[in-house]
């Protein structure tokens, strides 16, 4: 049995799940979903509303070569040939404190490959916004490159539109790994500087030069439009398996996919033992259901 923490503030309700990676299990306002709570997905760690990602985001294609040493990184999810999204989303978290509209969770034993860390997540609900802060402390015995992020899942139907500004994008290959930054400008189908629908087919790409904000606009009346603002996260990952799926993802993260395998390791932050890394995300909506 899963014991979620239910937060409430005015017309907003959220469920936080310590046992399931400290994730957000659901978020609704006025009885309508703000985030997708597992619809269209098989049971598992990603059948939730928002996952916490640490000590890295997305896939890493090879062992970590760092400071003259090579560290094996085993796959951690069935069906995935590469390690993905770290281990924070797979571990049970502890409840440090719980109030009507606020919960603080702690992960004392994060461990993946050479990374060892403690993490703390604070979920805070207000009548028209949800704020989450994710902070980790390196407990590794060496300096390592670190990353983190958030993985919210938004409802999608024929009337859903997204808006965000980005300077460029990283297309992927058939292994879901980046082919490098695209040399050409954003194609019209991926230019979200004005609200537009996601492509009809598969999309899984990283956008850089992102300003830290995005909107998901819902016009059907079946879900709440929302504005996303991130702090400490410079890359936005956009994911959808296609128009038939009832969800899409806009994931604010610290680094592009497979940054650990790139020469300059873009977006990753070297931390010495005891040093910290922190990021935050706010989702807000108006009383009328629009950002």
C-alpha cells in the first residue's frame, strides 16, 4: 500500500509520494488536472505527475571517464540499455516534515555508480501554484560532475499548445541519444516561441538557450493551463510519443542528454565532497485556469 501525503491550499490539491521516489503523484486545481497522473502509461515509476531527477538527467551512453578514472554505469530500468535519470526516482524517501500545504522529504542514501549523496525535496502548494526545490549534497569521496532536474507530465489533447523560447535544439538518434546540437535554426514545427501544438509524431529533444520559462495551454476545458518557471536549470527536454498519447513532457534539467560523454560536459556541475547543488521549479495558474 502506498501512503501518499495529500497537500491542500484553497482549490488546489496535490499528492506527494515518499515511497515512489519522492515524486508528485497528482496535482489538480478546482477539480481539473494540472498535471497528468499516470494516464496512458504503464504502471511504474513514471506513472506519476512529476519525478525528481538526481544525480543526473536522462541517458548516459558509456562509463563515466573523469579525472583519470573510469566508472561503470549499469542500466537501471527494464528495457533501457543505458542508465537513465539517476536513482532518486527509484528510491523511497523519508518524510522530514509534513504540513497542510507543505512537505519536506529527504533521501539519505542516494547512490549510483561513483555518486553518493543526500537529497532534500520541498513541495509547497498555494491556491494557484506549486513550488518544488531539490537540493543535493555530495557524499562521494571525490569531485564528480553532477546534475539534476524535474520531470513533470502534462495532459495532452487536440487543443493543447506549448510555448517556450530556445536558441537551438539537439536531435536524437535511434538510441534516444543526441546527435549533437543542430547546426541549422529551429524548424517551424519545433519553434515554440509562440504557442503551438506538439508534433503529431514522436518527439524527444533537448532545447538549449532556454530562458527558464514555459507554458502549457489547455483549450478543451478538461485540464488547467499552467506556466512553468525554473531556477538553476538551463536545458528543457521535450518528450511525447505522439498525438495519440494523453500526455506530453517539458522537463527542466541542468544538462543535455548524455552530457557526461561530451568533451565539455555542458551543464554538469563539478562538486567536491560536501558541496551542494540546488534547483527549483514553480508551476502556477490563475483562478480561471489560465497562466
